[in-house]
C-alpha cells in the first residue's frame, strides 16, 4: 500500500485485522435482523460481513443509518435462502431483505471494480452487472477508505484491506485508487467525498481536492435520476448544512443547482440565511433521527428542500400580485440545475414556497384568507413560514396561527372551521 497521498493503492500486505480488544464495535449495537442475516449466511457456509457506513459509523461511536451486508452468496442464492429477499438494482443486482415496519437490509454480493471501461455505461452509470469478486476486491472497488471496512460478527474483528482504520483515526478522507480515474469512472464519487468529509468533519487531502476541482463538471453528465437519488440522501441524511456548504466551497453546488447554487456560492448573505435554515432542519432531524433501514426522520424531503430553496426563491415571489406559481416554475426550469427534481416534487415545492411566502406576508400586513387552511399543503407551509420568519422550529403548541394572533390580536384569525367552497380544489400537484 502506498501512503502519503490522498490516494490509496492495492498492495500485497494483506488486510489489517483488528481484534475485539482494539475496536469499539459491540454486537449489541448491530441491528438484530442484520445479525441474524449475517449468522444465517455464515451457517450456510458463505462469507458474510457487515460493511460500508455501518462499520465506519460504529467505529466512530455513531449510530449507523443502515446496516449493509456484503457476502459471497450470489443474489439468486440469497433469494433462495431468504423468503423476504427481493432482488433489485439496475446498475448491479443486489438483494433487499425486507422486514415488518418498512425496515430493509441490503445484502450485496462481493464485486470487483470493472475498471474504467464499463461498456454501455455512460458517466455516472458505472458497472457491468456481474463482476463478482473476492472480499478484498470488493474493498478495493469502494469509494473512500473509511467506507471500505468489513466487520465479521463471528470473530468480532474489523477487516481492513485499504488503510481505512488509520484514516478514521486521523480524520482523513482518502480515495481508493487514483482519484482522477475513480471520479472519471463515476463522477458521483466527487459528491460522496464531499458528503462524508462534511458529515464526519474529516479533511479532504489536497490532491483529492484538486481532482474535485478539475473534474467536477463531469457530474453534469450523470443521469438526472442518479443525481436526484444523491440529492435526496443529503436532504434526508444528517448534517445537510455542512454538506451543502462544503459542496459550495468546492464549486459543486453551482453545478448541481445551476443559478440557484451560483447565487449561494457568490452571495454571502444568501449563504448565511441558507446555513441558518438548514441548521434548523438538521436539529429537527436529530430530534427524530431516521431509524436503521428507514429513510428520514420526522423531517420530510419536501421540508428540507423548501428550506434549501427558500433564500433564493423568497425574493422572487415578491409582492407584485402576479400568481407566483408560474413565475417560480419558470425560475426553476431556467436555473440550469443538473439535479432534476421530479415534476410532482417540483410542483409541490413551488406550491409550498408560494404558500409559505403568502403566510409570511400576512404576518406583515394582516391580510389573511383563512380558506387556505383547506389546502393539503397548509400544515407544512405554515410550519415553513414559522421557521423562515422566526429562524427556529415551532415548539409544542406554537404555529403560524399563534404568530398571527400575536401580531394582530384584534383579528378573528383562525376562529372556527373555515368554510370550504364547493367544487374548489387545491392547486394541482401535477402541471
Ligand atoms: P450512509 O448510508 O450512512 O450514507 P454509506 O457509506 O453506507 O453511508 P451508501 O450510499 O449506503 O453509503 O453506500 C454503501 C457503501 O457502498 C459505501 O460505504 C461504499 O463503500 C460503497 N459505495 C457507494 N457508492 C459508491 C460509489 N459510487 N463508488 C464506490 N463505492 C461506493
Ligand atoms: Mg449505507
């Protein structure tokens, strides 16, 4: 293994194996269903390890979001032995083992890096589907060293082929292989490097930083669906504020969000407002953390997306009296975002932003049409209005209505159920 740069290359030394006395992972911290799958696979004669973020996070004393398993059992074998296993995946096949309550544990067969020439795959679409490999090859095909550790529950050891344990201890993000090549194979790795550096508070080695700046434009060639998938991970996952701000520092936000990202990267006042709002979202997520194997806590994707877009959108909604919906839709479509929000989601975000802006205006001028409470988006819009005007989430018993009554004590405010006009529908979600 060649050290001393941001890139780590394969050598012949074999893995470093950490016995139980040298790491902090306790079986008690592992999801019992994940443990059952691991032991079952091992009893069947397969190799099976816990891997990825779960090992990384447990070594850092954090609670993992999910427990991914890597094994030499093939997808069809996994399906054969686990009745609740479903084979999924376009880029490569893997098994999702589903449990009651929506919990899913991902079981992937060890793969090797198919190399830079992935036939038929465009940028960001790495992979011929069936390049299975050994555990060691599987470690080397991963993105950064701290994400490539295995935990073997049978021996309670951590298996490190790539120097990830040392990097965890030193707080370093290092790329497996040559950063330039690995980013070229799959530009989404640029985003992932930034994400984990931000989430873990780790340093990105200078030469990886340089490779990011050189190759960040490649992200624009990734499929919209893939970029949206990554985008949702950052909105639902922890530390959205830190991730978005680091994406901005590396000039990646302007690629992902077009003009919107450009505005955030170049206007410190907008960036400060954005940071404050995302910080609130992050704190709310901590209050209701995502459970293992499930996406998101109490804070929805739409809510964090609205907070992300608010500082850019609010000044455009304006007070001209024109319907802000088409105005904002045009601004979104014209922003040149590489991340394409699905149509329905975009419509919903625009609807929420315009409604929240309307409520915020009512707090200024007292002019409130309470019939908007009929709108399905009202609850979330009023919460957003609370957050953007008060710069904090509403506490128990607080709402937009308490703000309104505080500002205009003489007004009838929300008294009684509002009338519902017959035949009137709320703004359609599709366009
Ligand atoms: P978390 O789930 O907490 O965000 P994670 O590290 O488990 O973190 P996943 O997106 O679940 O992230 O990916 C699981 C593992 O798969 C990663 O730890 C990494 O080893 C590997 N991986 C994911 N995406 C890539 C990629 N684009 N290139 C190489 N390896 C990847
Ligand atoms: Mg994971």
